[in-house]
C-alpha cells in the first residue's frame, strides 16, 4: 500500500522544478522523450513502484516509450490470453499518483493505487469467483458507474464522440483504465477510455472526470481529423468543470500519454496565463489480470476508491488550514463532453512536476 508523502515545500527537487516551470511552458520541445529499453521480462510491481518514485525526481519522460505500432504491429495490448484462458494480459495497472500545486502555494502529494486496465470486449472475462461485470462481486465493473445513462461501454463512447461531431471507427478497440468497485463502493476522480486502431496506434482518449459532488464531465483527447496521437503529444482543453474548491474553473488542461507493453503514463497539467498551476501524473507497470493477482491487490489495498476519497478530503483540509482561497462550486457545464485537440506548435512538454 502506498504511503502519503508529506508536502515538501523545502524539497530541493521541487524548488528546481519551480525554477524551471516558466521555461518549460515557454520553450516547448526543449526536452526530447527518450525510449525505455524493451526488456523481455516484466518488472515486478514493487521494483517498478520504486523506479517510478525515483523517476519523479528526474523527469518521467525517460521512463516510457510510445506504444504506437507500424502497419505490421502485433495484437492490441490487453487482448492476449484467449477467450477461455481466464487471464487478461496487462489487465492490472499498479500506479503511482503524483499531484503538485505550483500556485498560489507549493503543495505536493503522492500515493500508490491499483487500477484495472481492461478491454471492453474482455469485461465478461474478469476473473470468476472474485470479480464480475454488471453483477455483484468483491471486485466489479458496472456500466452504470460510467457515462450518463448506463448504456454499454461502446455505445457510451460512440455517443461521447458524436456529441462533439466525431465518429468512433467500428474497428477501434477500447480499453478502460479505472478503479473498480470493491465491496460495492465506487468512486473515480478520473477514468480513461483508450481507443486504438487495429494496428495498436492510439487514436483517442476519453478522460471521464468525477467530482465529490456527484457530477461528471469528459474531455475527449483526439485530433480533429482522427490522426494517431504521438507519445507525449499535448492535447489541450479549456477547463470547464469544477473539481477542487481551491482552484477556480478557468485555465487550460494539457493531457499527454505514454504507453508500451510494460508501462503506462498519463500526465495532466493545468495552465493559466502561460503558467503551470497544477501537475498530475499517473504512472506505473502493467501486469496480467488473474484471480491470484487480483486477490493480492485486494489484500494489499482493500478499498482503493474509498482510500482515494478519504485522501481527497484529508488534503483539502490541509489546504484550507494553509489559507488557500475557497471557490464555491459553480453550475456544471451544459454539455457532458469537451473536445481536447492537439495544442498548436506544442508536440511535447517535459513530464516533470
């Protein structure tokens, strides 16, 4: 179970990152994204968590590589194992979540959490006896926890695309990265629907955001022409949804994604007036989803969603005591989905807090 790091206002790494913040925003592309060596064996979860923690001090861009495969690419990740194997390849995502506020006061927190990383066509193959789809189980995924009306996952994604004038190709494969229900409790600050073409190239990501007031809004990261999203490519969307009472509903989100057969990285920054206000990263290792592996995650961290919800309120109390301005909740947006196309002239930014 990941431990919560105390805010490190005096952290020299954090001070260096603050000093570099303006140059990162005004000199995009100054740092290149280096590929991670392709090892033949998967990193153990414990070692990867330590590696991720170490990487957070030197930039995460060197730890991950693009998953986009050429015309001869192999099978899409997450679908290996076969119909009756009882294994969903890469179905578990052991992650380290880092949040860094740069303004009005510096505040940092990080913690470990596990997610499911499941192709929607494999939801019926969740390990039997301990988990299930749309049925009562210790660990479960329910369509009613996503979207707007509880329709089937593909129908929901198709409707989300259509709401912004886009179309989901019939052969695009979709996988969901989310915290599941455990013992019937569900809460996801954000879930991600990754959409790949038949060659494994990333075409879109729907970020489904929930706040603690029971409201939901989605940001669809997608090129207007549907072109593949390159590793580290910055996809921008105007912030229109209230999440934290200590951040006003303004500014611009920039989403970036890195993925390969071993690791997954999701990076989100909030910019306001050219200055990065908030940075979030979700990075970690992928491993097969089996009954034994899932049972171990439940034993190690029994209620991930409840734990995350408790941490949200705990850190909100700390921010309040530090004197941060409280912003009352405005009305939610009229639309459920906002489009997040690529930023002009900014292919990549450093994945550093």
